[in-house]
């Protein structure tokens, strides 16, 4: 039985129905993989999962990453996007360091570009959703690249980008301890990425991108800002308003995302993210 796939925009993102992700055979999973490569962002509604089920589903895509030590769930397979204390179940105070760290999620970014081995994709499940706010927005760097002229595409082909978690967190005023900073040195990745399945190209940009190797700081950041502006234009974006039980998979090679604000002191929000590593990524 084929998947029920419905495109949400002209350039990327689709909803997928008629499937149970917890009880998934290999044939249906292959169809999900095909849809993932084509659309870049897949939305599944009415798919509640616990942690074990999410891990089992995620591992079908590849090896899971571990979170950095400064995150609220440092060292685990989950990046917990939440204002709820894990132990007490209470809402976390606004000035808590864990909430300061999560403010970086309001910046356009792709997960784990600051790691030597970048990410293939992320999977986010909605466990508790506030009554207002807290949407997630996505932007296609593949559509942005394909909107460039062939001359501009050729000019970008040989460029290498420096990615640095410290850079993106400095943008929102978060300070790492020396021990945390030592765990996340900057890395370099080709600006232009080629999908090994489809052959389509995208760009590895976003908040973690701190500069272009061999360029001045000012010149590199000006180019990165220009490309980010192109990628986040309305024609290249999709906004998702969450409902409890939603699950979204997105391609970190070809899509950026960002969280949007909600009242963190009045309403509870719990989202659990698993991130799949990409050991076959293009490297420099």
C-alpha cells in the first residue's frame, strides 16, 4: 500500500498519512525514506510515541547522536525542547541557564552542523503543546540554491564554511564554561551539499555558520547573511503549528528550522528530539 503523501508547499515539506510509525514494516519504511529524500520535511499527525519507541524508529535512519553537555539533556540521545524540569515536573524559571541555552533555537539553524560528523536528519515528537505559540518554522536551503543563477551556483561550489556552536550561542548571550567550550571546537564543511540519492544540491548555512574559510570575517558573514535571507523568504518556508502526537522528520542537509516563542512561564511544552548522524557526509 503506498503512503498518503501530500505536498504542503511548491518546493518542500509534506504530510504523510495512512501509516502507524510504531508498527512499521520494511517496505513502508522504504517509502518513508523515498518521501524524505524528495520533500525534506515530513509531518506525521496522530503518532504518539514514548522515548523507547522514538529511539527505535529513529535508529532505522542511522546511528543516533548524543547531545552536548550544555544542553538540558546533555549526553543522552534526546535533545529535550521543554520548559519542564525533568526531575520535579515543574516549570523551569525564566532566568534558568537551561532556558538561556534553548533561546538559541529561535535562530535559523540546522542541527549539528557544528559537529565534525554532521547530521542526516532530526525527529521531533510533540508530547505536551501550549495552547498558543511554540510553532516551528522550516526553510529549504535546497530551494534557495536552486533559485540562484548557474553563475552564482558555480561561484559557491568551492567554498568551505566554518561552523561553531559557540558562535551561535554568543548571538543570544549564552556563555559556555571552559570545559563545555573545549568539547565543541569549530569545524569545516563544504557550503554546497549534494544529496547522494537525488543528486540535488543544497547549502549548509544557518546560525552555527560563523564564516567562509579564506575570506575576511566581514565578507564571509555578509555572504552567509545573503544566503540565509534567500533561504528564509516566504516562498521557501513552511510553518507548523503543533498538536500533541505530531512527529516531524527533517533533513538537516537541506533544511533550516527555528522555534517560535510561547509563554514559558504559564504554559507547559515538551518536545523530544532525536538526531541521526550522517557518517557519509561530505567532508573537507
